[in-house]
C-alpha cells in the first residue's frame, strides 16, 4: 500500500478545505497499520441527475481515494430526498414523490459508475435506517442539536430574518444526513463547499454517539466554460460526461487560460507533482497555453470516451480549428421533398433543422442572420438556395458540419 504521506498528497490535490489535516493523516496511518480501508461517504439527493464535470469533481476525488485502496459508500437519499436539501435555498423545496425518488436514484446509480470503481463502491439508500426510526428515536435525534445551532446556517438565518417561511421538517435534513454518517461509521465525508454545515453536523453527531469523527473534505465549485459562473446545464456553460468525444474535447478547449490548472486539479486524475510541472511550463514566455490546454482536453476526454475516440476528436479539432478545413467524417443528410419550396429551391431553414444543428426554425433563421452559416466554406445569409450542387456542406459556427445530398 502507498505510504500515508503520498496518499495524503494525492487526496489533498485541489481540495478547498479539510477538517482536519491531522485527523486525515492519523486515519491514513491507522488504515495502513491495520490493513483496513477507510470508508468514504458521499450523499446524493436524487433530484433529476445529469452529471457534468462540475458534479464530477467530488466523484473524481473519490475515485482517486479508491485507487489508493479505500472504499466508497454512496448514500442515495431516497428518504432525505422527500424533504429536499434546503442548502442555499431561499424557500422551501418541493418534496419529491416516491416514484420520482426511485427513478432519479436509478439514474444516479448508472451515472456514478462512469467514474467510480464499482468493485470498491457500496450504494445504499438511507431509507434502510431512517424509515425504521420511531417517533421516540426522532425526538432523541432532535434533542442532540439546538435551534440556535440550526439557525447558524446561512440560508435558515436569512429566511428567518426576512420573515420567510421555514418548514419544521427542513430542520431535520442536516440531522438525517449526520445520522447517515453514524450508521456508516464514515471516516471521510465528501462534498462541495455548499455542504459545509451538513457535513460538520456529521462530525458532531458521531462524537455524540461515541464514534471517531469523520474527516470533512470539501471540494471547490468548478466554473463553466465561460470562466465566470459555476458550471450549470441551465447556463449552457457545462461539459457533460456523456457527451461525445468531439464535444468534450472542443468544449474543454474553450475554457479561459486562467482555469487550465484548476481543471487539471479538479477534472483529471493527474498526479499533483505533474501539475506542478505544468504550472512552471505555463509561466515560461515561450509556452503557448493552447498546447497545455490540448493536453488537458485529451486527459478529460480520455477519462470519459477512451483513447481511440479521443485521438479522433483531437484530429477533428486540428482539422477544423487549426487548419480551417472541412473534416472528412461528417454526417450526411439526404434531401427529402419537403426541403424544397414551390419554386424547387432548397429551404435552408428546414434543412438546418432536419440536420439537428438547430432545434427550431427560429433558431435556424437567427443563425443565418448572424452570418454563422457557410455553404462549402463560403458565408451564406439567405434562407433559400437556388441552383444548388448535387451535394454541399453546411457549416454552422466552427464545429458543426453536415453533408447534404440530393435524393
């Protein structure tokens, strides 16, 4: 087994905050001495998952800890999910139904094993123990924390001061999450910085039950491709782990240069010593950040798509973005009769929508109006095509191509 100091270095890569370093070192040394792996806990509230690189930050860290010989326990919050985590919320969360919880939980199980080692992962549902608590047990649990302590949470404090409603059931969310740690005898609990209160509550609860307190390990939030906002699907600045290799590679290449190292730390499994070398490389006047970013894009894409698809994506990028050429391996669309106007001209709007490049006629019109459309490499700003060739290539932006042929 890797020595404790080396494990510590790998675990600490990219970490935002840890409570505490001393506790983690002691746990690692004890694990090596006893040959008993640490239990790393991550709780997931099953609310419509669709994992992107931002969500994957914590999962990648858990995978790195698994590779050091430890076990992960993923808690699917099917019971807590009925309340909904109030962290950062300005109003009471809508409670999920049993059917929604079960459906979302299944989706989470499928997605997390895109990253985690299934042989070193246990997936548990916290209804297994929380649903068995009777009212007396709940009162005992509630008696371990004061209302003043609960109101220390920023979101509760703000809502209380603003006379906004707080459901009494919401107070139980951090208690139940903490009780999960007691049931698991967790050694480490992972989470984002927005989970600080909940995870520290787990340390408190474990101490009350006479257990060794878990280490609280917090990962930072990852900015999206815009370099400003937290990665979010609704903002369109995300890189999805289930996207194709070309999309993952190209999206990674759009991140600002100042985020290259942060992405290496949070979105890859590269050793921290190697990242230090890359930091020095980027400081050299002759270094082009694009070359380092291509290394980053290759690392991330390989994690989710494999080396063969990544190499094809890199070739596609060099062809389209560096040489400004039309790639050879593009999809084809055979023109159907409804793609023609009554004057036998091609309705370009319908063609662009049929190809899937645009989702609606309005979007296709907007792309044409913005001079984002090229036909065989030449800009084209008309909605119809007269006397077209038997085949031609439509390009939208830098990365979207479709080869169009007559029937």
